[in-house]
C-alpha cells in the first residue's frame, strides 16, 4: 500500500533571495521575503510616500548621532525573512552595515493604508519574532499612531510571536521612543 505525500512548498532563505535579486529576478518589482515566501508589496501612493518621508525626517531629527535611520531597506529576521520596513532605526553608523543588513533595531515603523490589516498582524508578528521592542504603525486610514511593545511568544500569532501591549496615539498627542525616554515626537509631524 502506498501513501500519497502532499507537495511541499519551497521556502527561500535570505541567501537564496539575495542571490535571485542579484541575478535580476526582481528588477522593477517591489517584493519582500517573508518567512521564506517572496511577497509582492503594494504600490505606494503619494500620501503613503509623503508619510514615509515625514516619519523618516522626524525620527532622524529625534534620534541624531549614534543611530542610523534607514528608509525602505532590508532588515534581516532569521534565515527566512527580509522585510523592508518603511523606517528602521538602527544603532551605529551606516557603514556598520556594509557587509550585511541589520538584524536588530531599536524602532521599526510601517506606514499603512491599504496594508493596514497585514501590518497589524503579519508584520507585527514578524517584528515581535525579531524581538523588536518598539514597533510603530502609522495608520493613515484613522490618522493615528499605533505603538506595539513587549514582544511575547504566542503560538496563535502568524509567526509565533505578538506584542503584548498596543497604545494608540491621536494626531494631537506625542509619543516617546523606548530607546530615547527623554524625547517626545508629535504624531502630527509624521502624518501628511
């Protein structure tokens, strides 16, 4: 008696993904590697692009020396994920990441309109898995900032982790990054 095996999905590693990119497989495409799968990113509208620019400039001013702020650049999460958060605050200098993309961040920010549900669930779980303690979701739909903190293991979350705390800030409020407890950033400065 023979058994029928279900087909297996091939999960790409970050190394394989980078090799495919180097060969030009993703030329003129916006993609990310998420847990072994190459995922198409939504086209970016002008409001989204403006919000990314505003958030990156505001966060760069707040953090200053000793940190590098990267915009829509690869961030390594384990062997199978290389998302490109809209804004990432990394300890050090840009030259520290010449040989490899960063795998740790003090703050990650996603700007969300059409990707809101995905960024709240999949991306939040992925960033919690990477143990990013401060994940901000700039919600363009409700014009608010959703701050996710305290990553914890949770087998029901998409990638086995979630944030235990979420605080929602209105446009009129200010937020303090965990890495800089003496700094306050106005939510309105990041919104178009």
